[in-house]
C-alpha cells in the first residue's frame, strides 16, 4: 500500500514538472509572438498613415530646367505622418532608374518639417531628352507616379 502511494506521488510530481516546463515554454513563445505583432503593427500603421501627392503641373516648363538639367517636383504630404524630407529617406526613380541620394535635394517650402499638408520641392539632378518621362516616389510604402513631357 505504501509503495503505491509513493509511486503515485512520484508520477504526480513528474507530471507537475512536465506541465510547468511546457507552460514556461508556452509563455516565452507567446511573449515573442506578441512582440513581433506589436512591431509589425507599428510599421503597418506608419504605412497606412503615409500618403503623398505630386502637385506639380505636368505641362509646366517649371518641371524640367534644360540649362541646369534639374527636374523639380512639388510633393505634398497628404497623410497624417510627419515624413523625412531628406535624401535617401525617399526612394526616387526617373524613367525606371534609381536616383542616388547625392542627386536629390529636398526643400520644405512651409516650415522646417514635412508635416501633413506641407509641400516640399524635390530637385533631381538628371539630364533628360525630349519626350515623355516618369518620376516615381516611394515613401514608407506609398507609391506616387508623376508623368511629364520635356
């Protein structure tokens, strides 16, 4: 009789140890998954709140200056995030070619930060021939295409 109580006690203790180790592993995994979901939701929120609009007139001669070979595009922040208005923070393509940050220049026209409702002038150092051209801007996943003629 005593031996069956002892073996039941040993099995009970073993079951409790296994349950405790499984519970500890589950708590650690759930915490890691929760942290991953939190960081992804912050990134998704920034992408959702980011929106820009090119407001330049595609028919205007102000878009491309032949003398200085500069493309000037006015871009308005229509989202709710304050965006970085500096070279390298915005992906820029001209006619499908990536524009290096050294060939980009951002100027905030109203204030010092690219807040919601604020316009920046993006100047791109690029020589263009006559015809149709496209500028593609990608900011935090938001993509804007601007087509103009030289």
